[in-house]
C-alpha cells in the first residue's frame, strides 16, 4: 500500500511561521504622581531650608515670643516702647525676602493643570537634595474647577465649616486673651483681689486716680517668660492625644481644660500659683492651636484647603481683635466676669470640637471635593 508523501513546501512554510519574530506589542510608558516623586526624592537639604524659612513664622512661634519679652525688658525701660515695635518688625522684613525662595506647591500646580511648573519644582527639589526623579511622565488628574468660597458652605462641608470657624475664633480669643490678661494681672496686681495701686495726681494732692500703667519689674518679665515656655510643655502629650484619641476628642479635652484654668485664675493664690495657672493656660491654648491647624488642613480637599485655612485665619483675627476689650476693659470693671466670658467661649469650642462631623485621624488627604 502506497504511503502518502508530505509536501516539503508545507514544512518550509510552517518553519517560517514558527521562526518568524513576533509582532511588536505597544508598551505602556511609565508614569508617576507627585506622591511618587516626593517619596523617591526623599528628605534632604530642601526640606531643611523649608523648615527654617517656614518655621520662622505655627514652629518658631515660641522663640519669637521669648525674644520679644527679652527685648521688651531691655528696650522699653531704656528707649521706650516705640523702639520695641521698630526692632520687632525687622524679622518680618527679612522673611518677606526669604519667601522668594519658597516654590509653589507641586500638588497645587498639577491640580490646576500646570504640570510643567510642577515638574520643574520637583526637579529643583531633587537637585537640591542630590537625589533622582522617578522615571516616566508626571501625571495627575486635572481638577476641572478650583475651590470657591461657596464650596465651604456646600451641604457636604457646611456644618464642618461653621463649627471650625467657631473653634478658630474661640481659640484665638482665648489665646490673645490670656496673653493680655497675664500682663494685666501683673500690672494691676489683681492677685487675691488686691486693690489697684493708687497714685496722687500731680498738681492736686487731694485728688487720686487709679493708675495701672507702671513699668514692669524684672520679676514680671520672668513670669512672662516662664508662662510663655508653657506653649511647648504639652506638645508631647498633644501629639499623643491627636494620634491616639483623634483630633476631635483631643481638641475637646484641651478646650475644656482651658475653660477650667480660666476660672482657676480667680482663686486666691500665691505668686507661684499664679505663674503655674498662666503656664498651664499658655500650654493648653497652644495645644488647641496645634490641633485645629492640623484638623483644618486635613478635613478639606486640595481644591479647598487653602481657602479653608484662609477663611479660618480671618475668623482667628476677629477673635484676636475682640480679646483686648475683654482682657483690658471688662477685666477692669469685673475680673470674674471677664474670666467667666473666656471660660464660656472655651466651653462652646469644646462642644463644637466634640461634635465635628468628620474625624480626620487615619483619613487620607482628599484631592477633590
């Protein structure tokens, strides 16, 4: 029986198909985000310079507070308070020049579609840190719109925004209130309900006028310095509370304690006791500021973050403007009334903090609304 022969052409054809190179497949180009770039670049000289410049303004606050007290103790008795203001303005002038070297946020640039500017910023940071950029193309979802004031009052953030504003105003009111109250307590000698100093009016020996504008003694400046150091006393506990208890509970606790210590100022105590109360109040109000700064920056998405911080800062200034009327005017008429008002505001802030609708502990930063 004859066998069927295989055609050689078919064999050659099959060999050609098997040995032929495969068609090139399209390869996906590498991409990276701002977060990837930040992680790849790592910590370096840029971050140290950024820390020194920005820290000179919410990080070196304590150093500035201590410096101005030290300057006041030297300048005011010798050449007057006007020269103190002139000298104190010098660091601010220097910072205006230093801000020129702070680049725009890469995240902000990329969120508004300005990818080239973001890439230039990241490359500059990488060069300064002597590090390398990740391979690929910088990509990030372009945000269709930027934050508007109306977004803060949107249904999703309305309650959060209003409560944050109340807290910022109250914390600032309490912070500047205790600073001014400290000066008033030392100047008026109101400890234990002692009467204000009375001096005779020149030209009329029989008439008397309550005068509270006597110069600080060296011990008064020491008291101010000790109480100011209190602003860093609770920082370790504050950081632990923020990370373990959460932002809301931590802030409500420190605000409640602030309210309590305002009332304790009315207790008849020694000079050391007064210093202790002032020390704790400065520590608590500083902790309040630390927590609300962190919370406000975390609760809003990137498109609204700067807007949220800016509007909150505006409310903060309102609280600072109102505080002198209570610490220096109302306190003259009713010492206990002024303390009760400060304490009541802190209680309202504590309740507002405890009932904030969003807890940002362990929550990723939001990019879009």
